[in-house]
């Protein structure tokens, strides 16, 4: 089973990625939530190129990635589920939930620690909010995130199937909950019981700091409510809110070269980040 997963993992990831990206892009055209003032032609080249660089960096630094780490952990008998007998379905389900919880706390960490925020703020510096914003992460952030994920996978002894499912779903939901798409209010409220919706996550991309430091979940919506970081709506409303951060608000900052050096640039004003 693990050998099959490793063999077909890139194809599966690529197919799901392309399908969700295209579906969300078409949905945004058909039913956009907010008008965009910065055209896609100025934003999408950098956002799409950065995900290509991220993918290349992960494959070079971590050739087997998280699924490979799960396979090695199983071979070596590392981690909880390789030491304690449990039904496969339970190990898979529990691993997906715990990995999602780890990503929630990792996200909070990247907001709380100043040097990590310098990496993560590139994601927040997008001047609009759409499907490609969900792909916009600095390669150094991706490397650190992968290192954390590998550690959690090894400690948990997560099955390779669980890791693959989690990563594919996380990638898809990241594009979904960054979508500039309109959902009926009643449907949004129902979906928020199971998954982070675009309206829920858009609050996190507000220029208002107390809103930026809320709604950290990417996949499951429960953690924000459980740990007191949930905010239902932006104070200015979804049409009135300003997307981004206070600095790096020029269109030239959307170029790939500027995105890559942004963590090493000093903002015009220093903002002290919240602590965990």
C-alpha cells in the first residue's frame, strides 16, 4: 500500500491541485464575493510562480516528503500508531485530525514569533484575496512547515494513507477557503460546522490586527472556537474590509522577486505581534 502511494503521490496531488484551482477560478468569475481592484495579471504570475518554487524546494530538500516519512516510520516502528494496535480507520482518522490541530498551532506560532511572522507576512501581503492567495507562501516558510509536519508524522506514527489524505485535502481546502466566491449566508453557517469557509478565513486577511490574529484554521473550523481565536465577521463587513497588511502595499511588491526578499526588508512601521 505504501509503495503504491509513493509511486502515484505526485500524480494524485497534481490532478487534485489542477482540478480545484480551475474550479475555484471559474467559480470566482461566475460568483465573486468582492470586486478586485488589482487585476489578476498583476498578481497571479507571482502567486503561481511561488507555488512552483515551493514545490521544487520541497522535492529537493525532502525527496520523500511527509508521505515518505510515514512509510519510514512504519518500517522502523516509530510513533504512537506503530507501537499501539489500533484499527486502520481509527489511525487514519485520528492522524488527520491531529495533523490539522498541529497546523493550527503552527499557524499561530508563525503569527506570534517575530522572525517567523517576517516569513509568513508574505502570505498576508497579497492586496486581494482569491484562490491564488491560498498558494502564496514563502519557500522558507514551506521548509519550516514541512520540518514540523515530518516531526508530527514521526511522533504520531501516522499511516501513509492518512498523511496523503491530509495533505491533498489541506491543499484543496486552502484554495477553497481563500476563494473570492459568494456563498448563501445560511449555507456558510452550516459549512462552518465542518470546514473553514471563505468568509470565515477572509477575516484572517483583514488589515485590522485583531482580525488578522483570529481564524487560524485552514481545514477544520473547530480549533478556533475551542481555543478562543474565532471571529465571526470583520468589523467593516466583507465588502468594506481592507485586505493585506499595513506595509508592502505597492503593486510592485506583488512581483516574484519582491515576494522572495520581503522577509528581509524592514517594514515602514514596526508592529509587535501577539504572543501565544
